[in-house]
């Protein structure tokens, strides 16, 4: 399935649904899809022995029972960690601790969820891992199935250099460039850098995702995906503005909104 195929507005389980299951785990991804999401958002770093792992932070401290940098550990060392140990449910319980939940590799995600569109954010800047990520994507013949994202402009430029044919998001630098063209009334000269702006609803305490922003982005051929939206009323408000996708840590909440509005 091509990343750009499927129904709109797009419905992303952000890190699989980080408030409903241990983030960036196979268990979270399965739960997010079961709830109704049609695509997965995830993050990657690499181990010291070159394995691409699905984990948001550069350290394992926040999401596992271990400590230390991902890039300083081997795959075998990360396999020993409990990725469910730090998850706390709304009632304060720890329902996933000690259940054998592990930090998955990117390859394992492709194996577990064939054909599911993946939004992969490369978090690690150094050592560079773009080539390793691309090799895994190609192992599964999945170039059209994914969007590669990066907040850091330098990473985004490297992605486009090694894989100019792959769908890409927009970095902070790309977003600033777009806003500069818009502010100077020069959008006629703007050439899109990625297929989607993936942005928060506000930036520096100012509204960012407005009806005008969405309309202008669409005029430039760019989708608007908004993160991370967990309240039903805010999901509905943003969908009313015409955004192309919602990234949520609560897929069950978002699914109810999509169904109520007749969007799924």
C-alpha cells in the first residue's frame, strides 16, 4: 500500500498509542491498529552493533527498566530490557510490567504489520543511520509504504540525498522556509520539500494550525498532519479545519470521533 493511498483524514497511532500501551512496542502498534488507526507513527535509533531499534529517546531510561544510550548498547543488551516496566495506566497501575515486552527492531515492525503505512522518524543524528534505515525498508520492498520524517534539518537533507524517491516529511527548517515564503507573499515561488507538514496545533504559544494555514498548505500541494492530539473535542475541531491527518496517543478516543463524524 502506498503511504499516500487510503482514506482521509489519515489516522495515526502515535508511537502505537503511547497513553494506551507501552510506546513504540509491537503490543502498542497492534492495539492502535485494532482500535481503528490505519497507520503507525514510530521513531528509530541504532545500537552500537548497527541494529535499527524502534524507540523515541536516545536513552532507554524513560521507557524501559534500563539506563544508558541506545547507541552505546548492543542489540543483545537491549533485548534484555523490559519495555513495559515504565508504562503507567490512568489508574496508576503498571499492567505491562514483567510481561516480556521488548524494544522491537524496525525489521520486526515490518514483519508484524505487512502493508501498513509507517511514519518513521529518524531521531539519531550521529552516528548517521539513514543508510541502515533505508536498507531495512528495501529488504521489505517498502519504499512506497513509508514516510521518512526528521525534525532536524540536517537529517532530513541526508534522507533526501540517499532516497530522493521516498516520501518525506518536513523538518523544522522546511517549515520555517514555508512560513517565510508565506509571510513575504512569495508562495508562487515556493517548491514543496515534503509531502506533509507534521506539526503541533500551536507553536511558541501561538496558533499554528488554522484554517488559513491548512488551505495555504493544500494550495502548495502539502498535507497537514497534527500531533499529538488526545482530546476528542480537539480532534473534532482540527478535523473541522480540514487537516489531512491526526496523530494521537489515544487511538480509542480518536476512533470514536472518526466514527461519529462518519470518517471511517
